[in-house]
C-alpha cells in the first residue's frame, strides 16, 4: 500500500496549505444547536462548509493545487461528479487559467450550470465518475493540461486538511466528527490533521460505499455506485493515497440509506433554512437514522459539506401545513 500521503500530508504541510490558500477561501462558520433532537446530551456542532466558495469544501483542494503548481498554456483539467468541477472552475476563473471539466451524465444540472457559470468548459459524457475520469486523463495526455484530481492527489489532501485545522480551532472540545465520504479526499485530509486526537467517523450511502468496502478488503476495491448522493459520494473506489490515512485514523464507517439522507436534507431546510445537497447532508443522516449512536455526554461535530442543490427541490418536498 502507498504510504506517501501518510508521511507527506503532515500537520506542517496542511498548515502551509492553509497559508497558501488564505484569502482565496472562506473561513466557514460553525453553528451549535440543541442536541436533544438527535439523542445527544451535549450540543451538536455543525460546520457549515456548504457556505464555501463554489458551494462545497472542494475549493480548498482546488486552490491548493492551482497555487502550488504553474498551469501550462492548456490550463487545468478535472473529472468530477460536479462539486470538484465547480471548485476547479471557480479557482481557475479567479487565477485566470483555462479549465476543462469532465462530468458524467448523472451530475446534477445545477452543478453543471455552476461549472459553466464560472467560465469553464463542461464536457458531459459517460454514466459514472469513472467514465469522466478516463476522458479527463485522455485529454491531459493529449494536451499536457495540469491534472487536478478530486481526491487522489497530495495537494488535494493537503487542501482538504485545512478544513479540519479550521474546525479544530473553532470547536476544540469535540470528541467526534462525522464526515461524508466519496473517494476519500476530505476524510483523508481531515485524518491527516486530527491524527487520532478526535474520533473520525466516515459516513457513506448504503448504495455507494467505497471506503467501507476498502477497509473490509484491506485495500481499495471497486464497488457498484447508485443512489441520490452518487453525484458527490459515488466514487467507484477509495483513493489509494488516502487509504493508509483512513486505516490509521478513521474510527469506523457507518452506512445510511437514501431515505435517511433525504430526511437530513429536509431537517436542515425546515429547521435551519439551509439548503444542503444529498452528499452534504449525509453525515447528519448518520445521527438522525441511528447509524451512529453517541455515548452520553459525547460532543459531536457534523460536517455539512456541500450545498449545490436546487432549493426548489427542497421546497417542493416540504410538508404543507393544513389550514
């Protein structure tokens, strides 16, 4: 197994990434709410990373990649289910670099529109993220464009690790942090920062569980991908670079059904007027569904990591009050 990330993505490297991207990304807020609704005897702390530029945590890794390496004339290229592509497009626009983003057909129209709104070319094709990744790699080989991988690259892991560094400053007394997982770039970066000081719990959909399968097999393996969060959490396999970090520092993986993810989305909308996409609400779904049951007095943090969703889809599903 490749231990490169475990040795290179250190707290010092993440701190350097934080300095590098300072001024380009937002310090997103935390919100403390009553934990009783979730069976907690302590307050629940939400990290609202969906308020980040481009609508997700992905802007951190995108800026770290683009600022750490000089892009060639061909610009940058990325494969994405949507959020990473929007983040790379945003960073490229701000830095004056051409960007071509490859997305699969399952990507949400709202996410594809965001990519194009940020001035990048969006190439839609293939049924899954793996198809978009192959098309992206072919383009990079042909043109020499700078690759910005969504999760399996050192600069990406360092950039995403800045989120844990920031959360630790804002909420230093947490016992546990719940994090939604796709390919693992976010939880890998967060694991590299926390290094066991906080219990990290990975949350995956029952229908897209690459990290759960990898930990069971002892190595990244391919899984079938489907479900409402597949556009953001639907990686076919966990990243090879982040996997040793997950083995060392992720306490466990819990799986949640689509119905729980939808319920968490609706709770965030109805109670906080926060429009989270399915992948962004998945970590909260672990609490709401009982997939993760905290111990008495356990202080839990939940990362709400993405908000690229059409709010109308939440309003239309909200129960109407009877007159």
